């Protein structure tokens, strides 16, 4: 699925630095803002929906298929 990230170590460091000295609530807000910025950059609705579904599948797999769905 992934095309790969150019210079992944630099990107990882930037993400770590983004969260440095933030409390949990601030980290969640900045993650949400980053997601919206990345979505706007991608732009294509089909691509975004595919990526959203992939993220959810990974989250569901990580907690087991029998877990209740959050928010439903």
C-alpha cells in the first residue's frame, strides 16, 4: 500500500519533535490538525477513504475482531 517515505528517519524525527513537551490532549489536537493538513494535501477522496479504512483495519486487528466498535 505504501509508496514509501523519502528520508523516513528525518520524518520520524520531525514527528517526535512535534510532540516534544506536549501533554496528551495537546498531542491529540496536533495529530488531528496534522491529519487534516495531510488529507488536504492528498485531496483525492477515494485515496483518503482507502487510507482511512486501512487505518481502521489495523486498529481493529490490534485489539481483536471481537471488540465492540468505538462510537457505535
